[in-house]
């Protein structure tokens, strides 16, 4: 009886640990930005400017101001590119390790644009083949001019429809997330300017899916509802996530060489796994 009781207690203890790991009660802070161009944990901010034909995507400046990365550049079709992309990506920390985010259900990300536009958010894993095909899951989010925290269900992420069987689902990606990418992909006659701030992953809790921020948000929290289907469709004018049927901008372009970045840990609270 003693052995059986001890075994049961041990099993219960293991189950409790697993449950605790599966349902963290504090947000996991992926990145809060500071100079010199890095996250609070030292992960470098990588610049992205790619197009089908040379010259249709260019970065004028990328800098950190008020804890947000300010991106400015141009996206055009002057050289007849079918796609172009402009933005940044950042890992979880300076060690370059992937992070297990399978216990989390939401991404809260601070965004704004000089003019309302759709930004593409992508969660990247470590498989180079999937990266080069542009087939890690994405979320197309229309953002406004006020710096706001967008609360996005991870279930709203999915590979773009052109990927077919090459696409990685969000469930396949979450156990090993290496980087979070944010880009603009629509051509514009005017310079493209947008901001990317604090990023954190949130687990569901008994009282609700989105715990309060560790520090007051400088702007409203915008809740994004999951997309009705996994098919990517044209961008809407609402704050809800929108997907596309055709590969936007750099979706078909191999990603640039990976930075030595990625693993995460919450600055004030949660302990990161890898991705």
C-alpha cells in the first residue's frame, strides 16, 4: 500500500507539473524594444526588405523610439515586382534558441501605422525549407494610426493558401517558434511607415484569455476574432484579422539568412520555453 500510495503521489506530482507548464498564468514577454536595436533580452532586430525584382523594396530607416521599432521605407511596383515586403523580425532572446509556445493561446502585439494599413504577422519555426517557401503561419491585421495592443488568437494564424501541403499549421509551429516577423506588403506611392512594439504570448485563464498588461498600455487593446476559415482572403477595413488568397509580398521569397537570435523569457514573470 505504501508503494502504491507513493507511486500515485509521484504520478499526481508529475501531472501537476505538466498542467502548470501547459497553462502558464502569466504572459510570456517575447520582446520589448530598446537601443541598440534589440529586444529587452538582447535579441537583435533583423531588417527585412525583399522584392521579386531588385529595387521595389527598400528601407530608409529602422530605429527604436519610445520602446517601439519605427520602420520607414518604400514598397513599389516600378520594376514590375509581383511581390515585395518591408519590415522586421525578432527572436525570443540573444541565444538563438527556439521557444515552445504550445501552452499559449494569444499573441498581444503593439502596432501602429502612419496611415491605416494591413500588416502581416508571421510566426517562424526552424525548418529552412518551410521558411524559404514562405509557408509558416501568418495573420493579416489591419492596424490604425494610434499605437495599440492587438490581441490575436493564435488559432487565427495559418499558412497562406498557395502553400498547399507545404504549409505549416499553427499547431505544428508553436512547439518551436524561432522568430516573430512583422511586415508591410502593399505597394504605396508614399513612404511606408509603421511601428512595432511590445510582443507577448498569453495563455487562457479561468477568468478570461487576456490578463492585464504588466505595465499600463499606452493605447487601447484591440481584440481580434479568429478568422472564420483557414483560407486567406482579401484585407478588410476592420480591426479583425484578415487573410489572403494569394501570396502577399515576400511570401514566395526565401527568408534572409537567420539572425543568431531566438529564445524567450518573460522579463517580469513567465519563464519561456523554446521555439
